[in-house]
C-alpha cells in the first residue's frame, strides 16, 4: 500500500483533507528512500494521534472544533497565475523569491537571482533542487528538528511532504538580499502543507521573509512547518507575516536550533485567518547563543490568534529577549503562552520576556501565560504580562493637545502595534505593514 493511500485510509486524515492525499500535478517525481521513510513514519503517527481538544493543556484556550467540521482537499493542480496577479505582494528588496501556489512550487513566479550559481555555494529552491545540490545537508536536517511524534499537525505536514522551500547558506557566506518565501492561497476548500528548511552554516547570514497571503476570501486550511538551523557564529533574521483570508484556518510550527554564539531574530505578525496558531520552539543547543522573539497579533471580529513559544536554554551564557503584543477588537480572542526553560548547567543565562495586550472592546478576550522554569542557580531571568485598555492619562494628554477622542485613541492604538512592526529589517515590508496597522486600528469618528 502506498504512503498516499495509507494516509487516506485514516479517519483523521480524511477529516482534514476531504479526500485521498494524492500528489498535486508536478510532484510525482521519484523521492529518495530516506524521504519515503520519513513520510511513512509520519503517516503512522497521524493514524495514532488524536485531534487536540480543550482538554489538552496546550490547547485549553483554543478550540478547533470549527476546523474539525470542515472538509478540505489538496489542490488538483496549481492555479495558472501571472506575475501581475501577485505584484502587490512583491517586496522591493527581495531579489530572491520562492513562490508556492496552494502548496505547489511555482517556478514561473519565482526568482532566485544569483543564488545557486557557480561559485556562490548558496542553494535556494524547492526540495528537488536542494536534494540535487546538497542531498546530505537536506537529509541531515529535514524532519529532524520539528518533532511530529506527539504533534498531530506537524505529523500531518510531514506525511504530505512532497515539496519544500529550502535555503542553504554555506560557511562564511552572506546573502545580501532578503529571501522572500511567498505562499499563496487561490482556491476555497483547499488544504496545503507548506514546508520550509533553512540551514545557515558557521559564519553565514541571511534574512528571510515567510509570507502567507490569499487571493480570495473563502475558507481553506494551511498547515505549515518550518525548520531553521543556525550554525556557529551564524545569523538569521526571520520575518513571518500571516495575512490569510479571514475565513481561513492557519496552523503552523517552527523549530529553531542554535549553535555556539549564533544569533536568531524572529518577528512574527498575525493579521488574518479565522483561527491561527503558531508554535515556535527555539533550542539554544550550545554556549553563548542569542535569540530575540518579537510578535504582534492584530485581530478583530471573531478571530482567534494563538501563539505558543518555548525558548529552551540548554547551555551556559545564553541570551533571549521576547516581546509579544496583542491588539484585540470586537469579540476576538488572543492567546499567548510563552515558556522559558533554563536547563541544569545553563548558568549565566540572561532572559527577559514580556507579554503586553490591548483590549479595544468589552467583548475582546486575551489569555496570556508567560512561564519560567529555571533549573540553574546563576541566572538572570524576568517575565511579565499586562492586559488592559488604552491608558486614560495618555488619552487625556493627547486630548489636551487638541486631538479629538477618536484621533487620540487611533494614535495610541497604532503606536502600540507599531513598536513591533518598526523592528522589521526590510523597509518596504515594514512600511506596508505600518500602513495596514494604521488602517486597521483607525476608528471613524
């Protein structure tokens, strides 16, 4: 029995995909044995795992019954898009772009520039391209960092692992232009399983923009997994933007592994989806590693945005900084669960975590749970959380300077979100998102 037919026979897979896990057009090329084994192992886990419910601690604030009631199917064939169809998503600085349409690589919309040409050693392409160029690196990391044995949606993604966006940067090499990984949803009712692998070897550097967009307003399902490996003294900046359809379901996980003196910076912005969830796990697996995690959820109506993070300090002299903000309007519901783990022997760890949340209506809800688990005795770790409405004294100050109440509220709400947006290192994307925040936080008088 093939991997695809095995997956289709499982009740859970049928529930989530609506039909057999058939290969989309263009993905029927032979796969190496190790990849087939990886997928087969994931298929087995999908059959053994259950759909999480509010009785599971990790999901107690975020019910997914609405997802379970849907029926999704893989795209039969990628939509025939033209460059003009996605021009509005173009990032000026990103000469390097990989585009996936409903989960299928679209080479006619992608542009890798000089990456991968003779002498650079950089590999940026889909899974087949990466295996042909650096099979040993892909095999060493793909499916090795994002655990799926106890995580249903990661297992489901791996079971459907036919293709991926892959960025491999060799030792002491810097990729000057940002790499734009653009995932486009074009059809209602479709389930896609985007996969990302990024490996920066020692001394390398690269900036990534992971971007999820839609060309329609219908319901669909995105199940995304990213694996990021940062070598010794390497640096990766990672901007993640989720601006899906407001009727979509978006569930994602990202696993990051940090080597000695490596640096990882993540900025995650959640704007779309009826239900979105991001599980971000960073493992500081060697001494003197650094990470910074910034996040913003800007939601309204009845949207749900859930962010779970874990920073795992395994070795001494690690540093981590985290700021997560939520702006919640209407009857929306935001969740933040951030854990910092300091293992025995991880002395001289320096960690600070902050969760700040702004409620714009009486019906908006935020559940926030920053956590510290410290098993070493020579550390500096802090955390804190705030949930509230706009500051009355700040409103009074602005009104005393001649602003109307609505203008003062708009300005303060925008400034609250802009603190995260302004940290994005890609100028054109930063300006675009600043405008989005301004438009979505403005209330008409």
